């Protein structure tokens, strides 16, 4: 199914830019252009015309080297788990309840989890990012060696997405040799107009380009999947993402537990793996005090410090699924707490 991005001046507003890094004469850029031509059938001149527009942004490098996920839990929680975010989530849920109920029934993902993801990611669509996606992915792909390969891959996906959407300059069938695709736009959009996060994530749910192409869905049946402006598609896409990543309906996410005399040994294991590594029975044998009688269920152990105390939790498979959206135990715990706050008000 084809994608359609719908843009307007306010959503895709330009921001002020510093002097551009020249991406037109670099060997690594030449190699990237060759990949787009040889692997995906793009026209070299079209790819170069896009990369010539890319602007190096030092603020993007600064942002990715100090992500919120590096903060201690107590500081991270203060940012994302707030009464206002929960209250706004309740309002968002009521405004979109028909779609949310349909998504919950179809994909098995609770309403409050879908809403909490959108709330933590973009404050319910109020903050979808201020960086041009092109600048973010070029800056990180070519000038951030620590993760350059990953972001060059996302830049590749972004150009393919733009081609499928007929985003200028890929607004003719010959630009990237994809005659079988006929994406239509609700407005004339240029690739330099598309704005997202410092890491190139887009829309209500902040999908990176590969996730957009693989998991976004047309949930309102209009023949297009648009997670930028269409809240119905955004809700359905978040739910579909979770289902595709193995969300288990009606199963627990995380549970607080006690720690017996073997607390030191548990501390060595806590926060060591997002992937559930041991069964509940095995955690009990190590001294975890839990009322969970599903001894065969797998879980990981997590430690979260607050001003008052240190708390321990078993994170189950669904907690792990949340970390597939953002690979962070802090992120997943914040989503759970916002979701719990919303659920009590619905």
C-alpha cells in the first residue's frame, strides 16, 4: 500500500541553520550515492541534489551524546511522568476513544499503552521535532562515527520513503525508477521541509524511516498511511508496531518485588539485560519475593532508585516489547507509569 504524507507550513517549518558542512565532495558520500544507485535504482544526480541540501548540525551531535536515557531514573521520571502528561493523555484518549478501542480489540494492545507511547514521544502530537530529517540523518550518518552505519541506513530508508511518496525532487517516476509506486501527496512537499527529532524520527509516534516503511499502516481506510497529520493512522501504527514486536494481550508488563537476604547477588543481576533471562521460579530461588505464581514465565530484574528508596521489579515479556520501541528500561518504566496514571482515569 502506498504512503501519503500531508504537510503544512506549521508542521514542516524551517528552523535556523548554521553554515553547512559540504556533503558534495566527500568519499563517504560518493559511496552512499553509489549504494542508492546500485541497490535501489536511484538516479545519481537526484541523490546528489538532495545531499547537497543537507546541513551539518552540531546541536544534533550534542543532543545524541547527552540523551535523556543517560539520566538517573529519578531525573528521567521528572521529565516524562508528570500530572500534566497524564491529564493530557486522558483527554487525548477521550477524544480518540473510538479509534483506540478498535486498535485495542484488533491488536491486543491496551488503550493506555498506545496513548502513553504517543504522550512520552511527542506530548500527544504537540512536539514532533524541530530538525530537518535530512539534516539529522546526514549529520549522524556521515559525522557521528559511533553510530554512522546505522544512521546511513536510516538515510537510505528515508530517501526510499521520500521516493515512494513522490517528495520533491523525487516527484517524478524517473527520479528513482519506481514506476510501480504512485504515492500521492496532500500538498506539495520538498524533502527539505520534513521535520522530526534529532535522530530523524517522525510523526506522532516518532517512527524512524525504517519503522515508518515497515510498520506504519493506513488505519482510516483512505488509501494512505500518514502518521504526521492523521491521528487515526498514528494510533493504528503504534498498535501495529507493538503487535508485530510480539505484544502478548492480557499479560502483565512489570511487577514490584521484594528482595531477600541475597540482595547483593540480585544487585549484580539487576539492569543487566532487557531481555527476559530467567523464569519466575529461578528468580524466586535467587531470593526474589513475588506473588506471581506463573513459575514458567520469563522475566528480567530491574532496579529503580527514588529519593525515598530503591525498588526492584520483574519485567516480563511485554516490558521487553516496550523497549523495542526505545531501547531503555527508563523509557519503558516511564511509559508504564504514564499508562497506569491514564488507566485509572478512563
